C-alpha cells in the first residue's frame, strides 16, 4: 500500500480529486488531498510546498506525490524537503530550477494560448478567474459532461499570479523516481511539449493516457490503475 499526496493545479482545490480517491482506496491505497493557498497573492510556490508538507507530515511509509498542471511547480520543492517515493507529474508544468514560471510561460509550445480567452481581467490582487465556461470545457474538462463542468466551474477559485515572477528556489531537481503522465487529448498543456520535457528535463518515465487535461474527473478508474502500477 502506498500513500498518495494529491496536489491540485491552478484555480482548483482538494475537491477535484473526489472521484479519484475512492478508486485508489479500492485498490488498497491511502490518498491525501489538500487545498493550496492559490487565491492568496502573498503565497509563493514555496508556501504551497509548506502546505503539502504539513498535510503529509504523518506519512511514514512510501509517499507518492501527484502534481496536476501547475502543481508541477510545487511537488519537486516538497521532494527536496522530505522523503518521497516517486513524483508523478500529471499533465503538468514542471518547475525549472532557477527560472521563474513567467520565464517558462514565454515558451510558445507549452500552453494553448486560447486559455486567456476564458479568463477575466486580473483583479486588484493580480488574481485571475475563469469566466467563460465554454472555453473552460474545451481546454480543461473536454471529456466531462456539461453537468460535471458546471459542478467544477462553481468550485474554481481565483489564482494569484504575482509569484510567477519569482525564480524557482531549486538549484537542481531532487533525485527521486519520476514519472510524467500525459493525456494525448490535452488541449491545455501541449502533449508534444510534455513529451519533450519528460525526456529532456526530468529524465522521467513517460506514461500516456487518452483524454483531456483532467483525467481525475473524466477517467478516474484509468488514472487510478496507472498510479497503482507506479506505487
């Protein structure tokens, strides 16, 4: 049995793992999800890592960290602080040691530029919020039914962006077994970019699933089976 630390991406919360957790538990594993302070403009990715570390403090055995999307910035910071059995980047944007996320976002191959059409103007705290459910559906939840998309969109939070300008505090990636799980129908993070990053940055095992950017909602049983194998 392994313990999975499930780390959500931008705008999301621990709620997004609700369909995956029972699938993992049915396979004999334990899962811990936490809410990152993504709506707090004073919080950095290192602060996000503090929250994850606090949530998994009592885990004495094998810990597998799963980071979705923007959580790719956070999970290597956790692995640099405490023992981790494996890092799993799920449709993720891994941190780049010494670089800021803003620098990474200048790569035109990384993200579908249409995502900005779904966001409102930043608020007074430089936080962005999804305002167009159709764009959200197309890019993030494309394999989910519209009832699920509406359910998820009501739970999304503002995402602070000020800390995107801060360089990653890592000087190198932590030495830990690493897997990158991409979805070949991901319309948010470019699968071709993900394949290159898994190979050239992370030296990671690559696993490909069908489907959209959010397999924890659209195909939780398939994702759980992959994670079970990685445990």
